[in-house]
C-alpha cells in the first residue's frame, strides 16, 4: 500500500451546533401532534381520491382495495401517533424558511418550462434549451443563499452551463436540447 | 467452497478487463466525491446518472453504479471524522468518536483505521456474497407469488423495526410509500387511480423523480432552513497508517463489525443502516473502559466503519438473488438493470453469470481502489470540503434538473420533483424518516402484483399465504419481529442502541 505523507496541515471548516428552536407558535400544536394530524389528513385525502375505484375485480383485488385499505391504516396510525405522544411536552418544528426556498422552486419551475418550451393557453414559451434553462435554474436557486455574491454567482452559472452542456450532451451523449433557437438542436 | 472460488475466478476475469476497471474507478471516484460533499448523496447521484447508463454495456454500468454506492460510504466517513458532518446517514456513528480523535490530532489515525477496516470488511463481504449467492438463488427459485408477497411484507416490517426513532412514524412512512406507488394507471385494468386527470400523474410517479425530489431538492431545502455553519479552523491530520500495536488492538473490533454488517446487510428491509449502531453498542459493551466512548476511542471508529461497509455490500444479496431491493440505492439498481433488459431475480445468476460474478468481484477491486483513492489523496478531499455551499447547491439543482428532464425529455418530471422536494422538507420538519417511504414506494407495485397473482392462483383464498410453509415462516418472522419491537423491554434497548450512539 502507498505510504501517505507523515503530516498534512490543512484549514478545516469547523462544525457549530444548530441554533436553538424558536418558541412554539401554538402551545397545543407541537411537532408530534402535527405529524399525527398530517397522517390523518393524508389518509382522508387518499380516501377521497380513491372513492371512485372498485373494490373487487376478476382477481379479487380491485383497483380501489389497496389504496383504501392503506388510507384507513394511515388514519389509524395518525390517531396512534397523537395518542402515544399526548403526554410529551409539545416541541416547535423550527423555522419554515419559505422565502429562502422560493428562489429554488422558481428556478426549478423555470427550468422545466424553458428547456423544451411550454404553452399556457395562447401564451407560448419557445424551446430555449440547456443554454438558457441551466443558467436560469442555477442563478435563481443561488439567490437563496444568505452569503450570496451576485458577481460570483453570475460567473459560476455561466461556467456551470458550459460544463453541463459539454458533459451531458457531448461527453455522455444524452439527447438534450442545447439551444434550438441558435444552432437548431 | 471450490465452486465459490471458481465463480470468483470468473468474476475477476470479467472485472479485470480494462473497460470494467475504468468503470469501477469512475464509480468509486464519483462515490467518494458525493460522499464527501454535503447535501448530495448516492441516491440523487445515481438517479442523475441512470439515463446515462443506457448507452453503456450492462456489466460496466452496474459496476460503476455499485462503485458510487460503496464509494459514498467511504467518503461519508471522511467528512464525519474531519468536520463532524456525516456525509452519509450511516456515518453518523463514525462522527462521534472519529471527530473527537480528529480534535486530539489523530484524524489521520481515524481515517486510516476506517479505511483499513472498510477494506477488510469489503473483502469478507465479497466472499460472503459469493458463498451465499448460489443457495439464496436456489431458495429464490422456490418462491411463488405468495412467498414473494410474504417476503416483501417481512422486509417492510424489518425496515420499520430497524428504522431510527418512532416505530409509529416509520410504519406510517412505509404505508404512505405503498400508497404513493398506487398513484397512476392500475397495472391489471389500466384504470387511472388517484390521478385527478393530471397528465403527469397518469403513468404514476417515477421512482427517480421521488428520489431526486426528496433526497436531492429536499436536502437543499433542509440545509437552507438549518444551515450548518462551517468556520475555518486549523487542524493537523497526523499520520495515516496505524502502528502494528494499534492495528492489533482494533482487529477484533473490525472483525466483529464485519460480521455484524454482513449479517444485517442480508436482511430484506435495509438492515445495513443499523449495522454501525449495533457495532458501536457492541464495542462499548465489550470495552474495558466504556466510559471513554464518545471521547475518541479508535475501536468506536474501526468497528462501525467496518460494519457500515460490510452491510453496504451484502445488501446487494437480496437484490441480486431474490430481486427484492432492500433500500433506495438498490431500487435504483433495479432501474438500471431494467433499462438494460435484465429482470432482477434468481434467474440473473444463470442467464448472465458474467454480469453477476463480474459485479461481485468488482466490489473487491473497488474496495482496494478506495483505499488508494482515500488515504494518499486525503488532502484533495479536504480541499473539496472547502467548496462553499452557496455554490454547491445551485450546481446540485442544475444537475438534478438535467437528470430529471433526461428521464423522459419532459419538463413535467422536473416540476414533480420540485413538489416532492417540498414533501421531503415537510417530512424532515415533522421528523419522519424518508428511507422507509422510499422502500415502501419501491416495493408497493411489486407487492400488489404478487398479491393479485397469489390470489388468482388460489382462487381468491387468503389462506394461501399461511398454508405454504415458506410463506407462513416468513410471515411469522415478520410478526415476531414486530412483537419483539413493541415489547417494553426491547423498545428500551432499541432506543438505547440509537441514543447511545
């Protein structure tokens, strides 16, 4: 086996403990009860969604049997979850950083509708390909970082786009649209 | 025994072609990379690369994907030791004592022991796979639909018992996973289920979409919500290779970890995830000075690391011999095999022995490569740790988007994964584990299919699941495991294993 160097001096990023949880917004609805309620909600929704499916079929197991059985189990588990954690002290679920997540979601959405184009009624987005969709997704999601630097992010988006096109389209040979409006594919 | 050696010989001949060595190396390298980088794991990576494997030959593709999986286990322990951030879920245990060792200036020793332990574990696990493959395959050939159904039920129950934290929540996640797999056209009648006439749901949810959404986008949302602060601190890595005495002191821990990992990994239901925790608990019990655990004991690194690696490798057994994926990565391997026209199951070993034994042998070669990739190149990986997250996650978003789009050249998949990312974030906030959800989803369709087949054969009699002795035994094991897990005394010791670690 190769002998490693005796010592290496490096700068390492250190890990800091997470921030304390913010106080509970509602004294009753802690994380565990919310989890139980979510299960009940999901189960009820699945019951509603599968209401039109038949129970039985030629094989005995109709399309609706499994979904409805599972939905009922989920509802039951939701009640069990609430029951077993009833006496625990309610804990907060922490911060829900919707505003931080929004740029990422918008970036992903724009990627989806620009890469091969999309039609909303009369309004049509042309197929813009990876050359547009990739930097859009990268730049927008990069905006979500608190320590974001705009110049760095722009340069990075451009470099990453070039790398992605080179890697996925040319090196790996996937048939992805690069820039149909410019080079035809 | 002779047959095992013969098979390994065949495998080595396949794996030692220049092309396959190259694929193995690429896989290990990518695996180490994603293991080291926080916020991107093997599930998201393999999902992105799945469309790419279409143009490769089947053996090479599987060798590369397998390399990513066990390479990530190696890389994950590197970050666990150096910065106390477990790059992979299974490296959580390593972070405890490994990082304490790093603080004492023994980072190199911890890394070295982890690598040597993993290599020994990988070697033993390769032999275990080779030895178990033929008998397990024979067993698999005896399985009819009823037995398969019971086996999957057992796997799902074991996944609940072996999961972290609350049993109720783990069970709920499995059920929700199976429920999600019902969305889309019914396989038997073609009737659309729970789609609300939304066209992107009509073919059901692709597993890669679920995986990239929850494990790719979901991780990013999670890190944006609770950022891990990483400030620069000066530290010494120290010498990498242990002395003979240190090696002797850790040898027992390595072997025990390997044994635990090999056994737990074989269980259908992702036993591998429990292996490092079990090894930590065992070493602590056997130690003369259990009070030192948590303050940098080498055995608390070498044992769990070996267990982790052995488990990662033997979890290929249920997939390769029975066709039942025990975790999300193995489910993606099913996808990779299906793309190549290979149906996973007991017939693989007979129809394509080259692929089967080549893949097994490549794991040993890969483990050897990983020692070389990890130890001398540790400086390079440390530099990678300094890549700021503000640039890392936009890149992950871009890669995921491209990977998602290339599944079926459809932007709708990208949007669906974005929604799945929100689901994943909600799961994290409510402290639901996503792993059982993924497993339930993966096995869901197969479960319904086998249930129907079994009931057609038995003319609708539910008795078929208990009259077949094999099926009855599997269901009994599942029932027993569940009963034991809810017993108050067992619940206490189960919690101890997870909280001690």
